[in-house]
C-alpha cells in the first residue's frame, strides 16, 4: 500500500497509519520510504548543504522513525513528527562539524552613521524579505541568498521561515533560549535584505 503525501489513504488517522506501518511487511516499509524520501532529503540538504551528508541524515532518520513508531502519540501529524526527526539529525551533523559557532557577520550587518542612525537603502519593492519567504513559491534566488548566511543565522531562518517551526520549537531544537532565537532571526532577516537588495530592492514587484 502506497503512503502518498498528497493523496488520501484508507487510514482514518496518522495513529492508524503508524500502527499499520508497524505491522506491515517489507513491501509496506519500502513504499513508505519511497513516498517520503524526497521531501526528507530536501529538508536535510537545506540544513547541511551537502547531498551525501543529507542522505546519511535521512538514513539515520528512517532508522529512528521505525524504532520510535510505538512512541508516536498523534500529538502532531506523522509527517511533522518525521520532519522534526530528520532535521534534528541534520542539526546534529552541523554540531559535530562545529558549524554552529558564532561567526563574523560584519559584511551583512547594517551600518550606522556618526549620530547612531542606521544607514540603509530604501527597500523599494512592495515585498519585504519576510513576505518573499512567506510567498507560495520561494524563489531560487531567496534560497541561494539564505545559503550565503553564516550557519547560526541560516539555520534559524530556515527553521522559522522555510520549515515554519515555532520560536519555541526552534529554541528546543537548537538548545538556545527563545530570546536568542528571535535575535538571530532578526539579524538573519536583516542580512537577507542586504543580500536581496541588488535583486529585488529596486522593483515594484517580483
């Protein structure tokens, strides 16, 4: 039986789907993996920025998912539960590679004049960086700009604005305070605005 992301199944709930998966044979497991591997790879690759590492993350995530199915309580959707597992695997890889340390941010930080006023070009487009990220189709340019941010800021904006985790969830996943999440997100969005200004800053619409 196929477990399609966007199609209705005979399961009345995610709990029933998880239970059926536990009882299913090799064919059921294989179908489940094939139906979910693509979006899991995309999520992991965004975090680690390396396809081979992302594949390792997804493999480890599937192992954890199958080992933990009996602990799934349906408090979130099955896919949301799985997504958190694979992203946590990816974050673990970054930590092991010491990629989440504070890093220089001066080139992407706002400038201030002698009086302490912020110097910045007017954002002339009707879309702000936040609304660009919230649009139904996130452009390649926006994702590419995010990739140019230091990891501690890149990951926060990915988790909040792309994966749409809450501030509390991001705080738990990154093991930092919620206020720190908000600070990093503010800095990430400000830096993203600087990176996007040459592309979108002078346009009325994208």
